[in-house]
């Protein structure tokens, strides 16, 4: 992969992460940096998944179906990370750390 390919994957990942976060209802307890990282990973996973299910990923224009798969994967990724980070903050029982009275 060339440097321009890596830079474009990062930029697409940022857009995919933000779109995936916007696709979810409510507020997610994760920061923008985590959203961007999830988006970058989702861009790579979404492209691989699009290839597996037979969506052409090497076209001369914008690959709208591939982008749709990437956004769906990003929404799932953001939801999973938000659930894991929310559980980590409140604990398994959802009652907080127990340090306050």
C-alpha cells in the first residue's frame, strides 16, 4: 500500500467513523479519537466484507455500496465500543464504583 493509499484510508475512515456514530441514536460515551479509530478499522473491515459478498470495490468512481457497508460496520463498531466503555465506567452491575455515598 502506498502512502497516498494509507492517507486516503485514514481520511475515509474518519468520515466512515463519524457517519457510523451519527447513524446510532442517542449519545455514545466515547470520544472523537476513539470514533475515528473505529472508523479507520471499519473502513478496512468494510472493504474486506464488501469483497467477500461480491460488491465491486475497484471502480473508477465512488463505490457507494462499499461505503454503505463501511458505514454499517462502523455503526456496529461504535455501538460495541460504546457499550464496552459504558460498562467499564459503571461496572457490570451498572451501579457505579461504589466509592460515593
